[in-house]
């Protein structure tokens, strides 16, 4: 037992950070994010930070900021305090014993643990995960204002700034006809200058997807994310087998390594959207990625719109991965009115630059943590309150 790496204390807090504009998805619109920030202390005094963010409370999947906070404080922290922090896998096993599921909550704790241990060793987190294979990742932006003119203006600006040239459009809230018109207009506006993808966030049934995806591909879309419900693996498989000219990507359908095995066995998608939170942490993200690689499935570095803490953690693990590579979308910090780190990861020439400093390589600004802390502000949870919070950007 390495006494200096004993886990001494774990705390969690919910933040509320407004977004720069309403972000519209198939199941609602958000105007603020409520990430849960976990802080973990080792006996040697080193401290690490982790994060789990959801989208629209428990609307994206079962976990919510409140459930994550509850699981960390009441179940995961008591299971880990006093344990040897260097034994990452043993810590994950203890969390699994204490608590079924709750992947987001576990991921926030695991990230904080790896950050604290990496800082003790004066190494970047990517070094603990096998070492990096790349120094930067092509970075996508999501067009989700719901308005064609605004989306095009956003894309234009980001192209000029050399920040993004991969754009994901959120569809599924309106009729498929309206979505097709929207996507076609944006594709015409950006023709030849950008890579275009769509995320339906489970909104369609198989028949709708079979009918409306081919004209979207015709318009210029090259990657289709989660067109059908997460459980509708037969429809996903059918689209993967028949759709020409674009790849099918699973997101909500692929959370655990067991989901990944099923999709791989059934050849139900050509790409997995990897997300640290839904896989239950950095180490398990690597397990899902290994299944993808073994099954000749590509990967894409997904986001749950985290601050720079969660985004940096994701960047560290994505940079270690081999296999076919389909970019990342770690733009969460840019969607928020402000951040909780002293300096964000740099974006240069359309790519997110991986930090090299110890731990996650981003330094938390404690004043900013306090500024957005829900408990300190006495705020109530509100997840779909479009417009109001965005106006009060100083919240
Ligand atoms: C999702 O389902 O991919 C990621 C980017 C974005 O705009 O929304 C999320 C969620
Ligand atoms: Mg998605």
C-alpha cells in the first residue's frame, strides 16, 4: 500500500453555467449546463478534479446532475475513502460494488482520481492511459440554434477563425421535411468548405430514417448520429447495411462495453461516438474503443458539453487511441458563457491542442467554481428554461 496515495476525501458540487445561446436538440433546448465537479484529495495533499455533465437534466439518459451528486456523495465517496488511489481498477470495482450503473457519477470520480495521481507523479493523465498517439484533434462545432441564418453565420465565423470546419446539425425536433429543408440550406451555404454531420438524438423510427436519410446524404451529410432509439438496434443495423454515401454512428446505443459488443456482433454501426461519462470513465472508454478497433468500427470523440475539466479529460483519452479516427467535438467550453479553469485548451488550425502539463493540464479557478456553485447561489434545478438564463449571463 502506498500510504501517500491513500484517498482521503471526495467532494462534489453542482454548477449552473449559462450557454452563449439556446442549444436545441430533438428532445428540448438548453440555456444552461449543470456540470457536477468532483474534487478528490490524496493523503499526500495532492488534489484532482473530475466532471460529469448531462444535457437537459435526465433527458439525454437516466442520470441527472442531482443523481450524480447524490451517488458521488452518498455511495461512491464512502466506498473509496481510505483506499489505495494507485489501484485504479480496484477502485472501479469498489464503485461497481457500491453502486450499480451510474456511469456518469463514476466517471467524474475516476477522472478526479487519475488527475490527483498524475499530479503526484508530475505526469499528464494521457501518460497513465498508455501514452498519446497524437498532439491535437480535429474539432467539430454543433449548429443548433434552430435558425438557418444564425447557423450559417456561426459556421462562417468559425471557418474564418480557423476553429472549426466540421459541423454537426441537431435535428429531430421538427418534422423530417422541415429538417431536410434546414440541412439542405446549410449544406448549400457551406458547399465544399465543411464536413457536415447530423445527430437525430433517437427521434426517428426506422421507416422515417430510411426515407429521409438518403436525401440528406444527397445534400452532403457524411455521418449520421443515432437516427433511431437507443434500443432499436435492428433499425440501426438495417441502415448500416443499406445507406450509401454516409456512415452510421451509434451514440446513445453504445454506453457499456456490453453494448459495444452487441453492436459489433450485429454490425449495427460503422462508428462509435465515445463519451467518457456514458462509458463510466477514462479506462472504460479505452475498453469500448478496443472493441471498436477489433470490430473494424471507427470512433469519434464525443462530448456531453462539459467545461474545460471534462473536455480536457476526454481529450487525454482520445489522444491515446489508435484505430480509425473520426474527429472530436470537445467544444463544450466554447458553448458556455464562461469557464472554471484559468486557461482553456488552445484551438489552432481547426484542431484542439492537447495539454502537456501535469494531471489534466488545466488549472481550476476556485473563484469561478464558487461563482457558478448552485448551492452557494441557492438556485433551484431548472433544465429546460430556454432564454432566461442566457440573458442573465452572469448567473
Ligand atoms: C449528443 O447527443 O451528441 C453533443 C454535442 C451536442 O451538440 O450535443 C451533444 C449530445
Ligand atoms: Mg449524439
